[in-house]
C-alpha cells in the first residue's frame, strides 16, 4: 500500500467509529500508520465528515448549552473567510476545530428576518419535545440554506459508558418544507456493546409525511407544536416497533439458527454420537486379540 | 512491536462486525508483515466450500488453510490441490474423521441444517489441538423476512496427564441478524390499528444486530482411550455453546435494547418529573 492508500484506509476506519470512540480509533490508527505528519493532514477531512454526519455536539461559547455540528450548521468557507458553524439559538457563529472539538472566535450572526419567527417557534417546540423524551439530548433547528420556507430539525442523544463497555447514539433529522408541505425525516440509532466481544446495533429509518393543510395555515407557534406532535407520535411508534423487531428476531431468527436444546430436550449422548468409531475400535482390538492367539 | 498488533486488535474490537473482512484486508495492506498475527487472532465469518471428492460442504478458516488452499475434513484433500499440504498424522486423522462425524450429529441436533467441520493438528509438546466450526445461515424468502447467520469457532488444546487430560477451550460465536421494514407493512399495521396519523407516514428501514463474543474455559476430564477426547471436547463445547447462546440472547435482545431506552424514553419524562415533584409536595403537606 502506498502512502495515499494508507491514509484512505485510516479515513475509512475513522468514519466507522462507534459512538464516543473516535479518539480510541484515532489512537489505534496513529499507532498503526506511525506517520503522524502525513496522518494529521490526511485524516482531517474524515474527522470533519464524521463530525458533520454524526451530529457532533459542541459547547456554544457564552451559553450553558450545546449545539449540533452538521452540514445544516455549516457556513461555507469563502475565499475571504474560513468555514464557520452557526448556532441559530444564540444567533452566533463560531470556528470549530474538528480534532479538539472546540468552538472559538464566536461572533453575532443575524438570522433571516422572514424565516426567523417560524424557526424560533420550531425551536421552542423541539426543545420541549427534547426534554420530554431524551435523557441527554441536544437539538438544533436551522433555516435551510438552499430555500426559504424550509427548516431542518436535528436531534442527537449520546450515552457513553466506557467503564461498562457500551455506548449509544440516537440521531433524528427532519426537513420541513412549507413550499411542498411535507416532512422528510430519518432516525438512526447506533449501539456498541464491547465487553469481551463486539456487538453493534445499527438501525436506519426513513420517513416522509404530507403536512395537513390545517398545520400549515396556523400561526407559527401552533403550527410548530402540531409538527412536533406528529414527530413525537412517529418516533414513539418507531421505538415501540423496534421492540417488535427485537422480539421477531429473537423468536424467529435466533431460534431458527440454533436451538436451545435438541428436539429431545436433552443434551447430546456423546458416547452414542461416537457410535461407529467406538464400534470400529472395538472390532480392531478384538481382531488384534485373534491375531495374537 | 507487540503494541502494534494490540492496536490492530483494539481497532477490530471497535469497528462494525459487518465489515470485519474488509477491515482485516485493509490492515494487512498497511502492515503485510503482521498478516499472520492478524489472521490468527481476528475471527472472520467462516466460508462455505464444497468438497470436490465427496460433494459435502465444509468450512474454511485460517486453521485448514495452507497458502491459498483449504483442506476438506471429509476427503482430507486440499482445494486447489497441494502436493505437500500439511495433513494430520494417520493416528490423528483417524480421530479427526470420528470427530467430524460426532460433531455432524451435534450440528444436526442443534442447528437442524448448516455445516460443520473439525480440524486437528499435533502440537510440539506431544499433545494436540483442534478447532470445531459450525455455521448456519438463514436467507429470507421475502424482502421483509429477517435474515441471519451463526458462526461458531471453538479452538481447543489438550495435554494428557496419565488418565486425565487437560483442555483449554476458546470459543467465539459470531451472530448477525438483519430485518428490513418497508412502507406497505407499516401502513397495513397502521390501518389495522385505526391510527390516523400513522396512515400518512411512509416508512422504510433496517435493523441490524451483529457481532461476536468470545469466552474461555479450562477443564480436566478422564480419558479411557483416544476417543475420550471427542466425548470430552464434545461435552465442553456443548456446555459452552449453551452458555454463549444465553449470553448472546441477553446482550443482543436485552442490553442493546436497554441502551436505546437509555437514549430515548417512550414515556414523557417531563410528566414523570412533575408527578414526582407533586408527590413530594403531597408528602410534605401530609407531614405538616
């Protein structure tokens, strides 16, 4: 493998990191590649991609809460300015270090006056939903970059418990398009359990819904709480359906792969399983006896 | 450079089990000089092959590999053929044939299908070692039926001590379960429940549970003749697989589910919080 291929492999490893283990994976990769100079430059794009797709959370400077680093939060770099990320809740933007995961150089960011009332209403409703159903959740709500009347709700909840060898991440994203009157959403759950093993749960769930006219024509705050009620209902149903899937896999697939005990409900009689061999041996030894006599 | 191998093994314990083969190949590409260490310590899904002589299926892994060829336990032949491929001594081969028959019975009784293979080899100190492999795959007949696979790798070492033998067993089970869900089914269910809001949603998704767990045990068993090694390892492996099946059930269907519920609660946490506060107030009120 040449140097470029090694960096590609390193990037692929990083992008596969389970929740909360990117630093462990990075340490392993550093040891394996053992060329810090080329690695540092080479894996930066992968770290950035990981942070954006995994909804990395960051302490927002000057606030007591976190916001989400994602494509929706990214303010594209221009020739004059470096890439920055926006937190619409505090109306600030900041630089973000993809390795140290720290925000700096916070500056005021004026929201778009037309979309802000609805975005703010969605934010309020989402934060209420967040505290009702997520144990350690973070949510950010953005006005879409590419279109007016389009909004993105992102939710992430992480639990890292390395001393008990497990970690989990729940990500939800909903794009609310008031031009098309629909919601496109996805829910992604990842769990890693690694005590004397490596077991991973990975789920994807995509959803789409046409918004009823009554939802769209209401005031921002009433419309937003109706949208969140739909999301709450859908996510609750999804979580319950996961239970059914678990049961189905446990009852059908797991049992179908290997029985707990044979049909006889008894363990194997190994002496009988050995039958032909034993018999063969006895014959051989008796033959020997005849031969000797 | 033991710590380099440690880093590779630590990495493999973290990366998705569904991509083990691809990642092992990449690691070997980066450090070709550690290929043997890696192939010897990272368990990969067993490959199903067909014995050209007998037409019977057998399982390929690092233990029956010589170069690019794999030895079948049924015909003792390498495929592609090798003139000087490593084979067990005649005495051990006899035991290997018997072990394959015994574990084929075991496979049929517990797995009701699939394939099994046993490979034995002599150790330098006079004892011998072996590996018992079992694999079953379930392929769905419709896209929304769950699919899955079970791979067992039981590696053992034994040393005779008079009329006793000491066994060291390392068992790994790889288990993969996948379920796909589509819109039709969800809508049917939604309609059946008469739920209004569910009817408008379109869903599509996949749930994948995959991984491996490893356990070890050491035991002493009496031996009467060489066939005792088969009954002894048979009992140990049966016991171990029963234990590991319970463990897998607990981790796959219990632990990972609990973690999902640690992330998100179906019930309203705020309501529960308010209720607790109200209760506290009431208790305080009664006390006064």
